[in-house]
C-alpha cells in the first residue's frame, strides 16, 4: 500500500496543481503540503476530511487502507443539491451536458470550501 504522502502527491498531480496551489485551496502553509507529501507530518482529522472531499475520495483511500477511491458509495452523476438547482433552471425536456454537470459540481465544491474556510 502507498503512504498518505504518496497518495496526496499523486492526487495533486492528477489535478494538475502545484503544492502552492493546493496549500492556497486548503488554506494551509505550503510547508504543510511538503511535510504531508514527504510523510514528515500528517494532517489532523478535520483536514483529512477536507482533503478527501476536495479530491472526491474516501479518507480510507487517502490513508492507503483501500485501493477504492470511494469505498462507501458511488457518487451520483448529479448530487441532490444540484438536482434542485437544475430543476429550477432547465426546461424538463432539455438536458445538461456531462461537461455542464461537471462545471456545476466544481462550482458548488468551490463554494462549499469557501464557506468552510470562513468558519
């Protein structure tokens, strides 16, 4: 099994973002990302949850306990919050493209993270 640091670095590279960018997204110091990726330190429980949510994986996957990215449930194409928004914005006879749904999901995730960082 891979270590948390190896998994984090791999997920970050998959997204095509730098350590500095991830630090900005998570509202932590760049050194924290470096320490996590080299396994010198580990994030606390709350930060593990934020990281898992950002990368859309389970905490178990992050910790190398499973190879399944999301062992608990398969994420639906459109989560319930988005279905509610889409139902009010789209004619019932039209459909949103897969790319459009992905953009909506990314925007909602960004808003969720911004709200969490206000706390």
